C-alpha cells in the first residue's frame, strides 16, 4: 500500500498536538496538589488529555491512508518538538548530548522514510518485470 500525503500530514499534525499536550501537562502538574479535585479542575491537565484524544483519532484515521511502518515512526518527531518547546516555554537547557540525541532521532526518521520509499520502488520494478510474489 502506498502511503498517501494526507496520512503523513495527519501524523505530523498529531505530533504537534501531543508535544503541546506534554508542555501543558508540565505546567499543570507544577500547580497541582495530589487530590482528585485538583486533578479534575486543572485546565492544563484536562486540555492535554483532550489534545492526546484528538491526536489518537488523527492516528487511527491516518492508518487508513498508509503503512504503519512508514507512518508510526513520524511519532518520534514529538521528541524533537518537545525539546524546542521546553526551551521556549519552560526555559530548559539542552546539553550537547541532548542535541546529539535529537539529531539521532531525526536521522532515524529520515532513514526509515528513505527505506520505505526504496522498498516501494523495488516492488514496482519487480511488478513491472512480472516476478512479484506477494506475501
């Protein structure tokens, strides 16, 4: 199955939603006391949960438009977005090792995407030659 552009866009969109949710959770947990009332009245925690719910729906819909092996690795970009958001909103410091880790995550996502694309090209060539045997 060829992964459609709209499915890729949906997956990237959900990573922004989950990253924003994680920042909201951080703000919310910093104000929270550990009781049920504090949890259910904390708008940042609730909004973060709602963002994750919407992101889950996006993921389910996007799986209809492509291969899980090509789409799901995009979720790892949320680590990258959270790194940038935590610098901006939480004034966190990124060490050299953290940046190296973020770079490795990005490289891994690129390699998985490249590998998925090369596999599709190989399958098309095999089909054209009439030797393709499906799994």
